C-alpha cells in the first residue's frame, strides 16, 4: 500500500495562518518603515548624540532630544541618517503621524554646533517635524552669534516648521511638561539609554526569532504534507518516530521562545512593579504593548502548529494502524484457513468405542490448538471495530475484513460443534453395540456353563430356567431400536463398516434370543419327562469361559449316543451363532510370545529363498514389520484375554479384591501402547518397505509419542508388586488356559521393554550399512563394490545422521525407562528428577555427613555411617535411604528419597592414605560435606573418575558461555552439538 499522505486542506490552512503571523510580526515591528534594527547600529546608538526618551508633547507628539555632544559635527552623515531613521520608526504609526518635536540642547556649545545640527536635520530627518526647540549657548558671545545666525541663515535651513530659541530650560517647561523631559532638561522623566538599547535589541531579536520559527514551521509543514508512506511497517514506524522527533524539537523551540518572551515582558514591566506609585514610561508602555502583541502571534503560531500536527499525527497513526491490522489479518486468516483445512480432513468417525474416544481426544486437542487462533481473530475483529468507531479513513477496507474474520470463526465453531456431536453420537452407538454384544457373550457363556448333569433333576431344571429368566430380564437395557428408528437416529455415522457391524450385532442378538428360547423349551421338556438323569462328564464352569472358541473345544469323552438330544441341539446352535459373528468368537492360536519371537523357528525353504533375494534393508524392514505385528497381537491378547474379561459378571468371583481394585496399575497404559502401535506406528513403518531411508525419520517423528513407554515403565514396579500378590489366583489360570499361553501374564507385560531393545537392535543393524543405496544393493552389487560420488554421498551422510539420531533417541528412551523402573521403587521421589539428565550409575555406599554451622561445629563426624543408595545423573546426585522390609523372597531393600544436589554446586576430593575406598563430596558453601565409602577400591575409582569428568565438563561449558558473552556472540546450537560432550572438554 503506497500513497501520498495528504490531509484535507490542513497544509494550506497551516501555511496561510503562519504567513499571517509573519506579516503581523513585520507589521508590529514596522519592518516597512524601519529596515534597520538596533543591532545593526548599536555603536551609533551608544554614542547618544540623539535619543528617544519617550516623552510626548501636549498633543502627544514624540520628543527626540539632541543632548550636548562635542563631536556632533564630525558624525558621518550615514550614521546620523541611520539613527534618525531608526528613532523615528520606534513610535507607533499614530504617534509618528502627529509629528516629532526636536529639542536641541546647546547650552555649552557654540553657534557652529547649532548650525550643523539644523543643517543635518533639514537635510536628513526622515520623519514629520512639528516643532524645533533650541537651548541657546549660555555664553553671551555665542548667544549673540546664535541670534544673528538664526536671522541670516533661516532661509538656508529650509525649515518649514517653527524654530523656537530658548534661553533656559525653564522656558522649555512653558512648552513641554516636566514629566515628559529628562533630568538633564530639568524634567522628571527617568531614562536610561543603555537599558533602552537592551530592551529594543531584545524585542527585535524576539520578533526575529518568532518570524524565523514561523518560517521553519512552514517548511516543516510543507515537508510533512508530501511525505510518502513506506510499504513496510518498520519503515512507517521509523518515519513516524522521525516526524515525532522533529515535531518535538520544534515544539521545544516554541516553548523556549515563549519563556523568553514572558521573561522579557516581565523585565520591561519590572520598574512598575517595584512600587505601587511607579508607572511605566511611554517608551516602556510601547515596549510592553509590542511584546504582548508578539506573544499573541506566538500563541497563534503554537495553536496552528498543534492543530496541524495533531491532524498529521492522526493520519500517520491511522496508516500505521491499518498496516498492522492488514498484516495481522493476513496472519490470522492463514492460521484460520489452515485450521479449517485440518478440520475438513478430520472425517473419521471411528469403528469402535475406543477409537471414537481417541478421536474425541484428538479433536479436543485440535480445538484447543485452534483456540489461540480464534481468540486472535476475535480480538483483531474487535480492534477493527474500534478503528471503525474512531472514524478511520479506511473504514471501507476494514469493515469487510472484520466480517470475514467473524465468518471464519463462526464456520470453525459451527463445524466443530457439528463434528463433536457426530462423534458423541458415534460413541453412543458403539457403546450401545458393545453392550448388546457383551450381553450376547454373557448369554452364550451362561448357556455353556449350565452343566448337563445338573439339569437331569427337577431342581436342576428349575435353577437353570430361573437363571435364564433372570438373565433375559436384563435384556431391556440392551435393546436396540427398530431398523428404521436406528437408521434415522444414526444416519450420519452409518458407514459401510458401522452398518455391517450393527447388522451383525442385531443378527447376533436375534440368534442368542432364539437359542435362549430353544433352551427354555428343552429344559421344560426335560422337566416334564422326569426321566432318570444321564451322568455325562461336563467341564467345570470356571474352566469354560464364554470366550472359548468352538474350534478349540476339547471333544466330549462321551459317545454321541450318550448325549441328550437337547444338549446336542444347544451345542449345534451355539456353534452356528459363533460362526456367524466374528465378534463373538475369540480366535485362539498358539501365540508367538516375546521370548519365542526372539528365539524364532526354522523358516520354510521358500521363505529362506525369498530372504536371500531381498536386499539387507528389506530383510530388516520385513523383520521389523513381522515382529511389530506379533507384538501388537500379543498386546491385543492381553487386553482381550485379561483386561476385558474382568468386567464379566460370571468371572468376578474369581478375581480377588486386590486385583479388582488395582487392575489399572497392573496393566498400566497398555491400551495406549496398543492404540499407538496399531493405528499409527505400524502404518508408518509399512511406508518404509519401499523407502528404508524413511525409517529413521519415522522414529524421530514419533519421539514424543514414544514417551508413553516411560509412563509404562514407571508403573512397572507397582505392577510387579500386584502380580506377586495375585499371581496364584484362579482368574489368571483361566485366562492363561483360554489364550493357550505357556507363560504367565507378567512375562508378556515385560514385552514393551523387549520391544524397545528390538528397535535398538534393528537400528544398529541398519547403521552397519553406509547409505540407503548400500541397503538397496543386491549382493552382487556389494561384491562388485560400486562407488558413489557427489550428491549421493551427501544423501548417504544425511541418512547416516538420521540413523545415528534415531539410535541415540532410542538408547536415551531405554535409559529413561530403566531410570523410571529404578526410581519407581524410591518413595518420595520428586517428579522433576528427570531434569537431572540421564542416570549414569547407582550403587550402595556408607556415608558420613559433616555439618558446619556459622558459629559452632556440631556433628563433626558421625562415627557410625549411614547406608545410602546413591544415584549419579548427568547433572546431579541423589541420596536415598535404604531399609530392609520382609517380602515373599525374604528381606528385600526399599528406598526412600533423602535429598538431591546439582553437580555444579559440588566439589570432589580424594582422602589421604588409609582411605582407598573413600572420597569426599563438598558443597561449595562449605556448610556440608559427605564422605562416601564404596564396597571396593575399583568402585571408588570408577565413581570418582565419572564425577570428576562431569564436573570438568560443566566447568568448561560455563567457561565457554562466559567467553562467548564477552566476545559478544552466542554459542550456536548446531556447533555445540557437533561434537560429543567428551570432545568439547
């Protein structure tokens, strides 16, 4: 946006007003009449051969006095003319128009002096003369010469005004009042010639400064009126600051000029303020009037400049405000557009309750991220409204932008509400479907758990019928609406998958209800027959949970002829139902557990052949994907086989209270691990099949997401404690047999730890190759040793760097998980312990503590040491108290947090001879020190060396920072991270 900044008529009006001020200053100072100023003829005025005392004649005519001056006839004509011109221009135009009265005092002089004075006055006096008074010489001879000369030379003087010859000052008093004459003429008028010159000089200088300032303001105003506004905001701000600085200087000059004028006016009025009876002389009164008129023009100048500047400043500010508004508008609009685009891509409504809950969390996160942009947009719209209300000149441009911002905000909010409602509806649908499916599974288990031998008596039949009726009574809360109502209610989220799932659940519900009806009919027939019960061998209910797959059921030990027709019918119906719905059956296979996955099985010959044909990268990626799928299945088995059945009513009697109350701590965030790997990580790893170089970036991209492993490992010690207490309960045995697992649950709960190690091994395997090109080479190419140059090496280096970063990230994660496991056993450990960096070493020490006081020494040394578990981190050291507590394996150590100290506040020292297992750690303030005794000299040396190395590294880092600050530069993160810590020392 580039335009010329012009106020409406403001510059022209400003210039006109200042021109008027300049003209009035010239008028006040009578510049047309008086081309000279006192400074120009200051020497001639100081000679005092003619003065304007301020006296007035009876008609108000100004009086010019020629006092006695010895060298009058030697005064140059030009000097005389200049002084006369200046003196006649000082009185006002009205007073000068009356005419001047000249008083020539030649009482001590000669006739020649009188003649010279009259001659010069006749020739060079520029004003209008009214009357000339001459005081004759007091000497008789000169007086006689004067009388004679006047008679003979009157025509020579060419005077058209009367010349009055006076013998004494008393004669003069008959014509002019004493109050209008100075003391040397017998009057009472006070006159100080030097003061008069000073006042006149100051007034004229003030007028000249006022005129110069007005002209300067005119130039400044013309410059501002044609100022070109830059394109960038920074340049506009600089321009505004520059103009403001110039305005400030001019404003200061005006204020200084005003102070000078006020001071000068008070100095002129000083005589009248000394006493109440004092009055200003006519000269002083005229000076006061002149100053007052000049101050009025100064005030007018200030008003004109202030008004002009306020308009100009307002325009500049509005232009800058508009630039800021449009800049912020572009940024906010871009953010809102991106937000709406991201919102438009969010189309998934989930295929399960767990997925919908995850989607709701993600959508809530998106909503939270967009809240800042919405607030900025709404605030910017409010700012735009304020600009409109302040009558901004660009209202037509601001108003539609404000409307667009509000429209975008409303679109996001409305769409957000719509999507949120859809997800809530989808969650409601899936929960209802899950409830119905769970009811069907519970019903199937109930039918499967009814022992046939107990149904041979009337009492057993009644119990079975009662159980069925009770269970069917709970069906009301699980009933789904009719298909039409169901479609109308959930039309928006009925995708093909959801519709298929709903149809399966509805079909399943009808089948189960039909099976219950047939079972009731069969039981009623049995009750009616009252036949002798057959004694078939039936499995115990607790070992036949509802999630047993028909494919893996053990065949009955009875012959087919020994089964009742009803039992055979029920089993047939159950099998048919479970075959119709994949959700009902739990396909139990011989799962690949983590231990066996590492050992592996002998691959088939075809697989071996295909592996040989694959490049090294593809073999690694295939291994990663296969183990990743196995890992996800194992976690899914834990969730479906151990966690979900805990909510089944018929299994609750198998679950002890300790397990029921702590199941969240037993399994931790394993669901979160499953969701992350199944929905996110596996899909990203599959993309690396064709592009192995993306694998490292995949791990680096999910660095923050992989922190869920730290949370899992932090909970692992508590899970182990719960497992040790409940591992023998019947529930775990039932679940393990149902899943066909050969190992107990906790072995599988260690799977995430082993998975991290697997990632580390795979990344190391990739890092053994130099580049993606090497990874993609066939074995024959590798034998040929093809060379790569140029840009390919740059790509290889980048790939190698990514792999190293990914491997370092994974190693850090493994160490942090080990730290979480170690510190989870420490009670009272603060949450910010991770700020101390990586855990490097830990071990048990005997510790003596020395406390120092400012005034006294106490506890100089404890003769009995304390046993402490000590953890050494990169940036600190932690002391923990050890206590032995009984457990199933006997006494086991437990740790409680005592204190932590940063290494930068410590120093370390070796002790003297005889202390080869001890070393000393001292606080820098000297108030505390600790003597540590290791179990052996080797352990002492290892700890002492490691702590010394860390202290040296930190000292060098601090020193580098200080040196960089002194050199005026900051350490570049890239350069600081180019070398390992050890090489920076």
